[in-house]
């Protein structure tokens, strides 16, 4: 169950949550919003790339297995951008092979295995934001 934590005021901090499972996306987006984050969502890699242009997030939470363009493809495009080359990206997946690859990739800030507690996601998101 989600437990609200004390805020250091991440208000207006922008999070792009890229997740193709609607229920999972809703659960994590709700938890992040309850903590004061401004959240936008994308259900596939192509929409995620488009959202990066218009939303300009402070951190990206990126599912690795997505329709149209994978999380790794989105990460590659994101890192190729001069403006977003250092944007913190948190990988999420329920698949061991992809997670192992993400954990070895220094372009990801962290990698979380689904399912995970929303509080864990909030904690990792805060640490990622503190790292920039």
C-alpha cells in the first residue's frame, strides 16, 4: 500500500512516466502526483520521444519493453540530444534480461524490477533529482 512521505517540496518537478500497462501507469503516476510531482505519461516509445520535446521533464521513468520503440531506443535518442544528455533516467521492467542490461548501462540512473512499491519509486526519483 502506498504511504505518503514527508515532502522536501518537489512541487513542479516534472516527471515523464513511460509505461504501456495502463493500471501500472495509473498507480505510479498517482503516487508521484500525491508527492507533488508534475507527471505526464506516455504509453509507447514514440510518444515518449514526442513528450520529451514538449514537456521537458526533470527525470524520466522508462519501461524497457514498450510498443513502437523500446526503452533502450528511447534512451539512445535521449542521450544523443545535447539538451537532455544528462537527464536522469530510471529503468523499470519485469524482465530479468532487460534489467540486467539496464543495470550495466551507465546511462541509466537506476533500474527497478516490477512490481515494486510506489514508495521505492518515489525514493529513487528523489535521489535521481538530487544527483543532478
